[in-house]
C-alpha cells in the first residue's frame, strides 16, 4: 500500500509545493521547502501536521518515516499586536520578535511576547555585563530575530554568521520561561562574540563547556531577577553523575549517540576494522566506543579508508563477534574527565556538558568565586579551548594543579558511583557545598572509663546529600586508640541531607587503667579537618599537676592544679585531702573549704614554691596526692628550682682600663643553663 504527502498553504498564497511520490510504509520522507508560498506581513515558519499548530512540527529538509497519508500545513510567524517602541513593531535595540500566529488562538499571544519585549533589553544589559559589556554587532546582525514557535523542546539558534536567529519552543510556558530560553541562547552568541575559548575555535558551536556555561548563566539569571531558582526539566548534572552506571542500567547516561555502523562482521580479536564512516573526536587523542555490550578504546582513526584501531574489551567488558551493520555508539565513560577535555562538537545535554555544569557550580559555591563576570573572563583563550574549564580554574586560582581528581573525589563521596544519583533541593544541578566541616565539639573533654561522650559535627552549610565525615582518634604519636582504651570509636559520622549537624558517640573501655590523651580529627569529603581533644581517665579521681609559667617553679611562684572526680559532689560538697611528697619544697592551698563544690566534678588548688635551703639547687619528682571517700590519686611530677642571681660586674678602675673579670656564681650555671640541664637529670641531681 502506498502513502502520500500533501502540502496546504493554511492562509498563504502562491504556488504550493507538490510531492508526487507514492511512498511504501516506513519509507523516509524529506520535507519540502515552502517554495513560492507567502502571507502578507508574515514569514513562513515550518510545516505542521495540524492546521491549528497542535500537531508535529517539521522544518524544510526534515525527514520522517511514513506510515499513513500525511497532510502538512504551513505555519506563519507574525508580529500582529506586538508593541512598537519607536523602532518598529516587535523591534527593540537588539531584537526583532515574532510569534507563531496559531498561538494567538489560545489567547497566550501577543500578550506573552509583549511582556518579554518589555524586559528583554534589561535582560540583555545583565548578560552583556557578564561578558564585559560587549555588544552583538558588528559580528552579529541586529536586530536579532527571536521567533516564538508553537513547538516544544527548548530553544535553538541557527543560520550563517552574521545572520543568525533564535527559535523558542514555546507551545507552553510563561513569560519567565521565554526570558530563560532567550538568555540561554543569547549568552552562547556572546561567547562567540567574546572568542575566549568558551566557543569552538572554528566558530561552529558552543561545545561542551559552552553548553554548560549557557545553562549555568540561565539559572543565575532566574535567581538574580527573582524569577526562580531553576527551570524544571532542564537539569543535566545528573547525566554525568549517572554515567558511572553501566549502560545496561536503565538510569545510565554513559552511552552516547550513534557514530556509525560496522561495514562488515568482526570477530572477537580483530584490532582494526572498517566502519561506514570513520570520524575523529576533536581534542581527544583517544575515545571510547561501544558495539553491542563490548566497549573499545579507539586509539587511531583512518578517515581515508574508514577504519578504526581499537583496544578490545575495554573497561572490563567481554570481547565478542559483531555483525555487519551493528551500531557503533560513542561512550562517555564512567564519570570521565571533561574538565581537562572539551568535546568540541558536543553541545547537547549529556555527560560531558553535565560535568561542565557541575564544575561551574563547584567554582562558584565550593571554591567561592561568586563573580559571574570573573568566571567568564577566566576563559583561557581560543588556543586553549580544548581544556577550557581547566584553564578557567587555573586562571581563577593561580594554581597549575589538575582540579578534576579532587572535584570527582568530592562528588563520589556524596553520590556513590554504583548508585543512581539525584541532586535534591531547589536546584537539581547544584550539589554544592559538599563536606566543609566548620567544627567538632564534645559534650565533655574528659571521659572516665566506662562512660560515653557525645560529639557534634557542624558543617559550614547544609549539604544537599548525606555527608559522611571521617573520624580519626589518635594519640600524640599518631597511633589510633585501641579498643582497650576506647571500646566505641566510630570511624565516621553522618550529617543528613539538608542539615548542618551530625552526632557520634565515644565510649571509654572499662578496662583502661591509665590516663591517656587523644586528638579527635573530623575530615569532610573536601579534606578540611577540624579537631577536638579528649582525655580518658581511670578510677574515680584524677589530679593534674600544677605547672609554672616557664617550666619548673621558682621560689615564691604559685601555680594552679586541678582535681577531677567522676561523680558530681553531693549537696554538702565533697571533702578533699591534699598532700605532697616534698612539703619542704612546696606549700598547698586546697580548694575553698577543702571541698569540691556541690554538683561539681572539678576543683582547683594552688601550689607555691618554697625557698629552697642553702645549697639546694633543684627538687625533682614533686607530686600532689588527693584523696576523698571514693578513692585517691597522685599527680604527675613537677620540679622546683632555686633562682640563681648573677651580680653585676664592678665598675672599671680609674684610667678607663678593663676591670677585673667578674666572679661566677656558684653553682656555675645561669638560669637558662639550669633549665636546659633539667632535661638531663642524669647530669645534675637535685640536693
């Protein structure tokens, strides 16, 4: 059975194109141009399968598979009812607007486009400011045509420079949506005008990095104008995150579009084979393809004879035989690096542009480069367009390091590669900030054996996903706490999505017999580490030795010691007895009333160094003992040293000659020397 295609002028006049072909079912139809059709005051837009514009849109040259008789109706762009601001109907300083006449039937036009016209020049001023206040002309012909189509699918810019135009797929959508679409397209035109690396060196398209920038800027536009936070249905960051899933997973975005087909069957070992059309990937020395379930790394391309040289069974896939005509797909790889590699002819929503968009938010939110103009101006130039985003990072930070490994590390920590990733929150393209720990605090910095302390992690800002904070508990030598000291020492704490606080608990083992001191380190995914100190104490009471302001106490100096008890003192207070093993060297002033205050678990006492007997130079090994009804404890040792005075030298004799050499004091050590020798008690014993 044969099918036909019929063209209708739908209000137009002139010669109507005729397709006299009788098509078999599923045959390919190429849509004809409007020929001599015209409509006074209007411009041909496209063909539609319905006269009222509610059907499928086909432009001249489009193709489709025919399965029944098809009638295509001409649709027309009009300016009827649009505002005239003195430059012509629908014309502003930079733009010339028109809309599909069928949209007027629903009442949405021309009011919607008129509202866009009222805001478009202020929107352009904002965009131009991001790019250093550049203008479209003379590189672009103005006024720039903006055509509001009765179609879906976003927006597209086409034509031959300098005569290009933008078409908005606006069958539905409000004024804010149209302004969003215009911004997303015009900033790409400004990238072309700027010519600093966001746009392809051959001026063909915005490439993967420019596609990312256009989506980033369109979202920034919504926020800055108060129109919203993001446009539903236009998020692409998850396309890179979910490229880590194997293509067999329905949520995977790893597999790209068809590149070509096999010219003939290949077995499971051949390394060079023919394809119908071999092509290179600009800027990439190698790239991944997939045929059926086998991935291959393309290492060489011969476009003259249409062959590919590959490494078979790439990424752990199995080699196999593939039939002639099998489709050869581009494979984006598992969360591959599109910061150090720009895909020149890739300007679609996919894993590459998704990676770029994530990186732009990383620069703005995680690294704090909040100036949009600064980010745009950091483009490294057309000569470095192949690594545009890396160049932006290096120009912003002044560093020469590779930003991708740490960027991916942060995202992998929050979005595990083996799980489906969805960025929560109002902006599904922006997962930042991730894992910046602001502080770690403990409910008590003293932990008695058998007791538990609660720690709190605070993030700098709420994280859009659960954030795992790594915990390390180390002694002064960097040795982790053993279970014999801390029976519960968690390796991490989790701050749930949307929160800034997370908690954990540490329990001291009942078997700990000596005091120990620990440093608790909390590291977020970004590597920023904060710390807190914890002291683990055995028994019921502990005494911290007094310390002088500069090591050993000098006669007459007073220092403070601390007593800690496990259980809060009763209402009457807890009587404490203090003593020392060297009463001739120090005097003790106990806590007020000789008790630990009611409800308290600590008290301080004062120790004053006595004057040492003549001939006594140093007293080592002094301790303070404390006892109460629940037990007793003895402090660590400290020392008292006799202060040595060195008399001033006598005045010089008459005549100005040198005076006699001053006599040295006895013992023959300065105070500084004494303190040094105290570190070697074997060299000088106390008397």
